[in-house]
C-alpha cells in the first residue's frame, strides 16, 4: 500500500512543480491542475494513514505527520487561489519543501533506505 502512496505522491509532485512554476512567475496557477494535485495528495495521505494504522510505524508515521502539515499548507494556498490571489512565493516554497521531506521519508521507508 505504501508503494502505491509513493507513486501517487510522485504524480502529485509533478503537478505541484507546474503549479509552483506558475506562482513563482507571479501568475495564478491552473485551477483544474490544483484540484488534481489536491486529490492525488489526499489519496496518498489516506493510503499512508491506512498503512500507519496497520503494521507500518516509525518513519511512516513521521512522514504522515509531515505530509498532513504539508496538506494544511496546501489548504491555505487553495484558499488564496479561490480568492484569485497569487500565493506568496515563500509559502509555496515552504509547502514544496515540506512535501519533499515527507515524500523522501516515505520513499526511504518503502525502499528500505531509512
């Protein structure tokens, strides 16, 4: 199940790069892509949560906590998007950085690196 979560998060990250590139250029990001990014992120979170409630623990739980915090930042970014405001670049960079840390912890756990 965690392997599926890694794949889903990797796809979400690709969309996130496109979204971030728009914001970093001072443009409003694509709303359909934002929804897809959010949906994939939520799917990944549910998969990790199910695994963490089962036998997975340790670093999986740490990755889950980081990814939940990242999702909260994503909700804030989406709220700005709904108001048709371009998100602050610092917030986008922090959101992306936290997502990368959570993803790497999760992937490291799945592939036996961590």
